[in-house]
C-alpha cells in the first residue's frame, strides 16, 4: 500500500476549504443588480408631399437602323460619302457601273417600239375589215382573226412597257441612295469590287435625332405600375407619355429629359423582366446608339408620405419592421410596408406607422419586445430643412 504524506494532505484540505469559504462570502456579499429601462434615441416620422421617381439602367438605341445593300449586281463604280458623315434622305451613296443596265433600257425601248408598230398595223387591218364585214365581202371568221391579232398586239405592247419599266428600275438601282437621314458608317466595300444584289453589305446608317433609351423593369415594377394606374394614382406609360430623366456616365445629375413611348406587351420568360422605352431629343448628336445611362421614371403622383430614416428599418426572416417606443415607454416590433427611398436617406412607409409614432433609431441589438425604455427624442435627420425641389422631391 502506498504511503500517505499526511502533511501534504492537510495542506490541500486547508487550501480547498479556504477557497470555498471565500467564494461563499463573495456570493453572500454581492448585491443583485436590478434591471432598468435602457436609453434609446427616438424620432417621429416626417410627413411630406413627395413625387416618386424610379431608377433603371439602360442604353440608347437608334430609332431607325438600316443596312445598305445593293438591289442589282455589278461592279462598284463610285463611293460618294465620307466615312462617319451625316447623310440626308435620298443622298447618293454608291454608284454601280450603269452601262449594262442602260443597254438593257435601250433594248427594252426598241422592243416596245416594235410592239407599238405591230399594234398600229393590227388596228389598221381591223379598221379596213369592218366595212368589208358589213358589205359581206369579208367573212366573220376573217374579221375575228384580225380582231384577235389586234388584241395580241396590245398585249405585246403592255409586256414591252413592263419590261422597259423593269429595265429603267434596275438602271435607277445602280445609284444607291440613303433611305433615312442619320450618321453613316464606313464603306465596307471599296470601289472596283463586285457586289451581289440583296447580299453584299455596303454600309449602315443609324438615325440620330430623336433617339430611344431602352431599359427593363422587373415583374414587381410592372405589377406596381399596373395597380397604380387602376387606382388612378399614376397613368400607365402605355397610355400617357410619362416623363423620364437620364444621366450619362460622366454626369452627376439627371440632365437629359424625355418621355416614355413604349412598354412591351409581355414579360421575358427567361428573365422575368419587361422592356420599356423612352424617346429623347438629340439635336446636338451627343447621344449615340449603344451608350449606357441611368434613367429615372416618373413613378407616382405627388402624395403625402410618411418618411423615416432608412437606417431604422430592420429585417427578420420573413418581414421588414421598425422598433417603436409605445405610449408606456416599452419596445414594440412594428411590421411595416415600405416604399421608395427619398433623398437617399429617408424611406417611404406605405403602411404600419403614423405621424405620431416614436421610431427607435439606435441600440437595435439590445432591444426585446416589451423591454422598458428611456426614450431620448431627437429631430429626424434632415427634418429641419425642406426636402430639396428636385426630381425626388415635390
């Protein structure tokens, strides 16, 4: 059996007893802390008449874009424009060697003249046959034969006239002219090359003034606009040219104005979005197809809105809410329906709050429903000044 060191054992028992006794004394002498109300900052909502604008990203597109192709085949004889120049409707762009087509016109003229000569002869023969038929000197069969000869000559003249018109049209097509006004690209085929009718791409033209701005909205946006239109709060862009403002990449403000002129008839099945389009004046030609920009679309008629700081909005797994100090100074979670952001810091509350509510704007992590509070009132950020009169304000 192992030998026990009685001195060491006594020391250990003494130390453990001392620690236990000190712990007991500490627990007996430690006072119980009483829980009290926590101090929080509260703000009352701002009630202000506002006009809502919704923001989208899109790009500019030409209203008209034309690919210039020849209508007849031949060798390119001349290019009449400078690359990238502005061209007018009907301006001559290319010339295809016209000599073969002029020869075809001359041949068609000769065929027409021969047909007309045959018609005149047939008319003369028929005129001579009429008195002979009346005097019984000519049989009815011979008369009918001369009548048919005259009718066939008339058909030959009509066919020759059609062939002449076709030859003249092909000759006209040797001069390729601009079908629209706009800015032209470079000549993709140089002088001396063979071009094929309806196939060879010679150049392109895009219209410049006015110009379209195309963007897409979500299904939720579409439903929101549709319900606003049905309730009379905002007319549909299908029925009214609602205003838009556009900002370019190098601009800090929305300086370009336009109006809506199209909303698509269906949502894209792959993306769940719907296309909208605005039209913008472009007198100076600054805007070109393919350029990107930010668009603000008139979203709603002016209305009295309840505004709270956007930082006061909290989220859980299924809803949005704010903390409110009740009349007896306790914390309450208040579900809210939110609208657009105004002035980049204030959020429109569609439902869930009144102007008299005290919204908590601090110490969110410490709050629990029913917790006693010591509310400290302060003005809503920006409430002491009028909301600036800009596209987001009244």
